[in-house]
């Protein structure tokens, strides 16, 4: 093989992931990582039977058979097809974790590649967890260096940069050398993809992106294992990731974000979890509306109008255009709608997956109140550090009530506890499995270092 330049980002990332040992990782980071996996597995179970899940399963079965496990299914698929479907099951509800700086749903790709490859390699639970951590560290850092530049150019970082973390997780599980792992990243550069066109009409394509990243990463690593040669300057090259996938060049020093503090600063600590199944920008406003419901219990006919203050840069995403936000036509529209989410919180004191069902979306009382919800830019917002939300309700008899959430719940400054994550897992998993089955899954995932990956796969594959 050609000699590689050891100062490239790809070499540094390859060197880190090749040599990382679980004993190098703080116990708190290991524990949080297992809980992030548990959260995603609960979401996978909640997604079973939904149209996009059954459609994808049928398509993957048509492509061929295999021996790789799919969450919640007895059917087995070919390795890369199982990764694709597992990624979709985690990400489809848009309820999975998000790394704030990288703006990436990182576990949705990291877990499928680590889980399915560890199963094939008959690796230990320790190996699986270590590979998952490798993927998380790489994907989040590569995304963070772009500072939203991928989004601004129309790319979805979850699919785009998730590919590189998955490549190095796969390289780790397959025992690649540092040089081979560097080649693998260069190969992955020709496979990384994912666009934002789904935002225009609620198409299903976004749901495929993390699983495609996992499959692409496994493919790239396998090619490198067999001495296939990839370019060396994957990230900083003339036609590298940042030059091709951003409209404006990286700022001075931004490339250093990819490797700064490797092994000392753990990006797992910057991963936010969603307490409600909706866009992160809506969470504080939802919590404010729920707090007002609990404090005052107002009925729809008592409310004259509602004003919601949100960070200015989020208005075009969750508040406009006004008419479809007030009357969402599908669950995806609803997840990005301040009027619908706030109206639901005020009237029902919640926002759950049940509030994304067709019957909920067409509820006349909620729709009528959503039509009376308006928005303003919040001059006191600390965005982008926090996604603030303030709700003021004006009643027909002249009263007004205000509640403000200055820090969105689930963010790194107001994180969900591990106990919160366990509770969320049970809420989601029990939509399709029994309590006893959910308890067995939870116990196995949170003690995975005691099991082999195949034992974990056996626990997760059966649809109990």
C-alpha cells in the first residue's frame, strides 16, 4: 500500500479508533453510551409495523436472505440490509438522540453497524460497546467541524458524516490496521450521502439515511480489509468532504475540531435526548404549554389566543409557513409545528407518539386552537446553546398566563437522567412488546459487557 501522511485527519481518527480500549473510557461515559443504545432500541420497537418499516422490510427481503438480526423480528436479512432496516427503525419516528454541535442523529447509524457486525464477528459485548463509541466520537466531531455547513448546502449530516463514524467502527470490529482504516475513510468519501429534499413534502427518504450510512461504512471497511486503496486527505483534501459538501469554506481552525481532545473529551456528553417526539426546536415551547395546562387547566373555549416566543433562526422551520403549521397534514408536519404542539400541550397536557396518529391530527378542537397560536422572535433567547420557548395564553375574560423554559429539556445543560431514559424506553418498547420482554431487553442491554454480541442479538431479535 502507499504510504500515508500521518498528519491527515483520517490518519489521526484511524489511529485513535484502532487503539481505543474500553478501559480507556470513563465509567460514566460507558454507562451513558449503553443508555443511548437502550433509548434507540426502544424506538426501534415502537416503529415496528408502521408503513415505512413494513415497506422497507419487504424490499430488503426481496433483495435476498441472510443471517443478520433485525430489531424485533425473527426474520433474518443480509448484513447490509439488516443495517439499513435497523437504522430506519431507530430514526423513523424522529425521536432519537441528537448531538447538538454536530447536528447529527448519531446513534441511529452507530448502533446498527456496531450491532450487526459484532454479531457476525461473534464479538464480545465489550467489543460492540467500544465500536459504538468509536463511531459516536468520529461522526459527531466530523459533523461539528462543519458548524451547520452541511445543512446549509442541503445535506443531511446524519447520513453524510455518519458514514465515516460507521466506517471506523467497522474497521475496529474487523481488525483493520491504522493504514487500512485510513484507506477505508477515503473509500467512504465516495459513498457518503443524504439530502434534505424530504423537507419539501414529508417524503420517507430521511428515514433511510442512518442505515445507509451504516451499510456504506461496513462496505468501505471491507474493501479496505482486502487492500482496496482510498484517497488519504478524506476531509481536508481539494475534493475532500468539507470542500465538496459545503457552500462556504471551513473557518480557520475548524478542521481541528475533528480531533481536538480525542480520548480526553467525550462527545457522548454532548448528545441530547428527546423527551418528546418532535423537532428539538419545539421542546421548550411544548414543556411551557404543558406547564400552563397543569397550572391552570384551561379549556379550549376559554382561550382567546396564544403567543409563542421562539428563537428567531428557528421560525422558518417550526412556525412558517403559517397555514400548514396550523393544520399539519401528516405526522412529520406535526413534529415541526409549534402551533400544533403548543395547542396539544395546552389541551392535553402532553405530547406523545399518540398525538401523531391520524385521529389526533384531525381533532377539531386542537386544530381550532392551533389556528389561534401565533409566534414572535424571542429577543432573550440564548440560541443556539439553548432552544428556548415561552408561551403566553390570553383568555376570553381578560386574563393572561405566561410560562418560559429558558433551557430545553434533554439538552446537555438540562439532560435527561439515565432513569429518564429507562422510563422512555419502556414507554416506547411496550407499544409492541410485553412488560416482561421489555424488562429482559433492558437488563441485557445495560449489562452488555457480560454477554456476547450474539447473545444480545438473540435477546433483541425475537418479537415478543
